C-alpha cells in the first residue's frame, strides 16, 4: 500500500527511487529511472587510500569528475541528497579485498567501517540525456546496447599508488552531430565534459574500433560517421583494481547512486 | 610629419589605420594590421537588390554574418566606427557591372550613388586571432599561405535572385585542437561561428582536399590531422557574382574594412 503521508507526497522521483531501492522493491539497474536526475558512479576506499585517490581524481578530472567527497566513516552525502545513505541506497555493490572481488551485495551495512571515504563520480548518463534532448542520436541507446569503451595509450596523471591508462567511451556520429555534441558536453565539466578525441582511433592507441577491450559488440559505424571519444568513468575502476587496495567498495555496473541533483544543474551555461 | 593634435593622440590603432588608408599612406592588404580589431568583408548593392541580399544574409548567417547594414545612399557606418567613410576607408575595391569586374580602385567616391546599401560581413580573421591566442596552431598562417577554400555540395537558402552553394574554409588540426577550436569559434556567431563540418570531406562534396576550387597550394595535412570546415565569406561573393546585379562594389581580397570593434567584443561568452 503506497505511503500517503504529506511527506511522501512531496517526494520527487529520485527520493522515491532511493526509497524503493532501500526497501528492496527496486533491485536492478537504474538506467532510465528517475529521468532528469544525476546518477553517480561510486568508489569507497579506506582513509589510508583516500587522500591519494582524491588527488588522482583532481589531477584527472575528465575521467574522474568528483561530485562530492564523503567524510571518513560517514555514509551520508547531504549535498547530493538530504536522505542519502550510501550503505543501502544503491541496488548493487561490489566488495573488493586486495583487488579481488569477494562479494556482490545490495546493502553494505555489514561492510561499513569508520575509516571509509566515499567518492561519487559524475557519469555519462547526464550528458547523454542532454544530447538526446537536443536531438543528437545515440546509436547504442537506439539499439539497447552498452556504449563502446576502449583502453587508450594515454597515461593518466599518477597520484601515489594510483596510475594507469585512460579509458574512453566512443559514440559514432555524423559530423554535424559531433560538432553539436562537443558544444553540449562542454557545458558539463562535472560529467566528463567535452570529448578528449575525435576521428583517428589509432592516434590514441585504438587499433580497431570493432574490438572493445571490455567486450561488447562492435559499435555501429555508418558511412561518414566520426568516432567521438569521451573520458570514461571506467578509468577510476581499472586504476583502482590495478592498485589492489586492501579494501574497496564500488557500485555494480549500471546500479548507480541516484542523487537529488538535476542533470541540468550540472550545466555551466 | 606625424599629426600631434590631442585628437590624434587619442586615436586607437583601427582609427589610425583607417586614416592612413584614407590618405593613401596604407595601400595594401590589412592582414595583421590593427591587431585585436574586427576586420570586415564588404558588399555594396543598389537598393533594388538590398532587401533580397539582406534576407539572404539572414537566412545564411553562418557564411554571411552581418555586422551592420548601411542606410541607402549613406556611406557611413557609425556602429562600427564613428568616422568610417566606406568611400575611402578600404585600401582596395572591386567594381562590378552586370556581374563583370570593370574596375579596381582605392576610392569609390566617384562610384557612390544615392541608392547604394552597404553590407559589412564578419570575417574569419576574428576567430583566427582567438584560436592563435589560445594556442591552437593554424598552419596556413605559420606558412604564410591563404586558408584553403572549397565549394561544397550544400545549397544555401535562396532569397530572391540570390542562391548558390556554400563555400567553406578548411583548417587541418590535431583532434584536441579541433575540439578546442569548436569550443572557441562557437563563441563567435558573428564571424562564422562553429565549424559546419569536420572529417570526411566527401560527405560535403569535396572529392580531393588537394584541389582547391579557387586555386592555392594543397593544404598541409599531417598524420592524424582532421580537416575542420567553417562557412566562408567567399560564399556571398560567389553568390553575388552569379546573380550578376546591375551594379556591385566589394572589397578586394584581404583589403578589408577595419572597424573600431574589438574581436573580443564579438564573443558571446
């Protein structure tokens, strides 16, 4: 039976979705849910690693756009949503010990520790919504596929134990759409911003667009399409996995932190 | 002997350059002169053609960005410079009768008529200055060459007797510079604005970049360069020539109207 208190009536879609996730009523990915609201990648690290990872994110803001930073041991992120509790508000988490995945859970209360620092990171969903609203077609969405991602030959700026290659996502576009996409995503520096590359894949170490480094079907390149490459949130994931921190929690792919921020609020113009 | 009145001392570089042109002391092109100030293409047409040409410019603002419109018979353009007299302030003019060039002169006082309407049009010099100031290399400038220009298969929007294909200028760039150039030129809608095409030349009817439709050496394309195409001010020139108006005056190539506007004032951001 739906909650009908005045408070519940005032809930907006992001709060309602988080409530459903928290109660177990929504247990799958968050793609397409609470449209208009910012969804975030999540990395949670012990304080021992937090300063280095924070530095890494600040030095590599294109792949690692921080939306906030949690206080050590504090699972709340009031600037992203008054009632957010990171221990229960994502539908899926991955638990890593020394770089090895040891568990997948829908609640991390039992794993929470006093030294954990949370890092919510902007995600391409936000700029993809802006592109679609502007009429820029996104083929992977039209065909219900994952966006194509590749490891480049571009080094991230290292920080302490964190270092690795930049991962990019690629969206094939007609030239006019590519130009428009550059204009639109430039307005969203907190969700990867403008593309980091267009055209020649081999210039950034991608020999064959058909071969994705993390699996997935070859992207759909039509005649006169230009490949447009954005820095990708997979970058901090592979960098963190390679660092093999003593302990780490991340979201499961597509099982994001849904925030109260609107995507349009991330636009600088 | 230099003029040393207080008024002359207050002149800024654009005014000083116009004074030198007016007096015959500066009789060549204006490229690189009065840096920072907007230089404009110029078309002058009889009132009989003016409304149609004005409409053409408004419908095709990317190739034909109007900076002002003169009153019929009035050779002054106070919004572009208090003292501008279009009859004497450009170093070179071309006179056309029925589409045929009949004269090249450095003063059009004897050709001026009560029905002439002037159309100063923004020029790529303004955005090229912004690109160079931002560190985006422009190879044609580095090598002292003219920018490469091509007739595309893209129709302009016709207006009355004015119609024709879009002409573009092309600048080869590395991908990161092309992305930055799109961001910078987007701020300058009154001087052609963002590129209209990137990548595949054949997608806009250019079969071979080495062959320029108006002559000129093949552009310098290096490995991984992307061709970046902007709408070009040659478009209104060829459209006007094809229309063969009863009478027409234009600037000579590179012999521009130097205005008191600063290039930075054309930036929308």
